C-alpha cells in the first residue's frame, strides 16, 4: 500500500501503542541547548537516572549568547550560569557539545544540519519550537517541552499522538524578487496560525523540487507558525549532496547504503493525504507582516485589510494588532519608517541568505538613523561569509556584523528593541514583545526585503529598490 513519508517514518519508529492511544516513538536524535535542558538534567538527577543514549544527544548554545562581545564571563550573569550548566551537564553525561571555542557553535537548527546529525527518515526532537526546520531533510522533527526533554534523555523515546498529513503543493514559477520566506508567509496567511493543528505538513510541487536545501529549511522552520506539529520535504538527490561529507553523515561503503535507505522513506506515488492544498507560485509576491502573528500578512503592494472585510474570528485580533503596531486599516504598509533592521535567525541566517542580501546592498549605504544588524546563524556560516568578504560588504554599507547566535529573534540576549522601535526582521515571530521591548514592533520579511528597508529607511519593495542589480 502506498504510504507518505510521515507514515513510513512513524511506523518504523513505533515502539508500542500506549493505553491512552498515544504511540511510544523511538527518537533517533535529540538536540539540546542552554534554555530548556538544565531543568531536564536536574529532574534526571532527582530521579537517579542516567542519560540512556548520550551518543544520540548533541548540544550547542544559542539563545543567550551575546553577539557583540562573547568574552567570558558574560556581562549577564544569568547567561553565564546557563552556559556553565550546559557545559557541566554535557561533560558529566558524555554528550557532544558544540561550544563557543569549537568553531561549530550556532543556532541549534543550523548546527544539526551542518554537522550531518540531521538525516532523512530519522525522528528528531529539540526543546525549541522551530525544530520543524530539520524536516527539510525528510526527517520528522518535533519541538518539545522540558519534561519531554527529560523523557528522551532517560528513555530515548517519546509518547506522541499520531498526526494527520496535509500535502501543500506549490507549483509553477516564482516571480523575480520572491523568496522562500515569501512562500511560507503566504502559506501561513492562507491557512492561518491554527490551520495546521493536528497535522504534519508535507511540502511539495515544482517550487519545492527547485528549492535548494537552505530554502527548504526556511519554509519548514516556520511550519510551527501555522499551527502544524512538523513539516517536511521528501528527500532527494539535493538532500544527499548537501549531507555528503558532513562530520556525522555516513561515509565510505555506508554512504550508498544510507542513500538507498533514505530514498525509501520518500512518499510513494499515490499516497493518500488527509488534506491537500494547491498554490499557484505565480500568485505570490513579496510578503510582509503587519500584525502580531505571522498570518497577519500582505503583499508589499497591497493595502492593509479593513476590519469590516475580516471574519468575526479575525476582526478582534486585527484591531488589537492595529492598535499595537500603530498601523491603520486600508493604508499601505509600504513606506512606513523603520528604526532597526535584523538579518539573521534560524529562519534566514544561512550563507545563501547573507549572500543574497550582500549582493543587493553592495555599494549602497544604510539610511541615516537606522540600526542594521547582520548576524550569521552559526560560526561555520560566519567563517564562510568572511572568506567571501560578505562581512566587509555589509560593514561598508553601514551594517553591524555580529557573532553567531539567535540575536534579535527573541529577547534572551542583549540584542533588543528599545521603546516602540519598529524592526524589519528576517526572523520568524512578530509577537508582542518578542524582540525585547514590551512596545517594540516587528515586521517579518525576507532578507532581501530587510535589506531594502535598511537602505531606504522604510518598508520597501526590494524589486523597486534594487531594480537593475545583476
């Protein structure tokens, strides 16, 4: 019988059916970071339990690390204590830790793929909501809570309810100036922030076939913003080429055997889905958010929606968003001044993101009064970018080039908004206070659109700002 990748991977990892109807699922890999792991390790100690499979657990530090000065001890004593605790827990339990001195540190959802830890057909968990990123490799990847981190450390299994599967096809050709970030913001806008509840999303169609691995990661990363538990793309030759030679990827005679096994996990022709959505790629235009959740978005050349055009369910949240964001219904978002620009995060802090933004801003200058940051998502990306002189391009344009970390995606490190500053951000969430100020405002967009905002000092259409750039 034809099966989806979700069904194949789930069935291959099912240990048993639990009395409450959930499945006890074998977890191939757990990724750890400094925020959700200390309490989990503490609970293990209280229970007198060891880490069952330390070789299946990998750690890095990302949320709390400063990106301007990483000299230790950190100015923030709480951040220093958190990294110290992670070091201790990893050392005591024999867990591989990609620490700051290793040259391999970075945002957890970048480190896993970079190291070849993320592999097709695997189950992967992390105490972070954007773990769905790893689904770009054909893995089932779930964000989990601290008590579940404990459970996986102790048993290398997790109790979960089986999900329905929605296939999202994006077919056709994207217009010039439209990026993977625009695609996923469009999907979330269409289906809503709760549209994926109870589902895994399988992304496919000609657009995903054409996407490179970084673009697939961008879309899978924001799956959780649409309410789905995980999202994935079927593995293909691009997947295998990306993984080949990575430190934890199979090597030698094991490589071809691994590729053959990975191919077998791809959804079969004729597989049945619980739901299917078809999107015309040619209809997607550069997209920006205007509200306080990622579904509140418009094309850059659209006016903001009028409250009376919205459903009863959406109208109240939209009114709240307009009051918070200081935007007005029916007016354009294009042209609104920005105070801060952030290019980075586990959504758009990869080498390709930085290359594209650098290509566009080269020879230009950041607008007066705008604070613009570029933060590579990992030390490896930082090193690659420096070899290509991308850091110099950004610095010459007036951007700040920072060290690897989560940075201004969230308010757990020194990179924060002040007052009611408006930030054009390539990150994944625009919740109230997400970027550090209780009145700070976030507009999500692609790195190219963020670059355009930096150069013009306002929310702009990158297609117009960079017209003629080869």
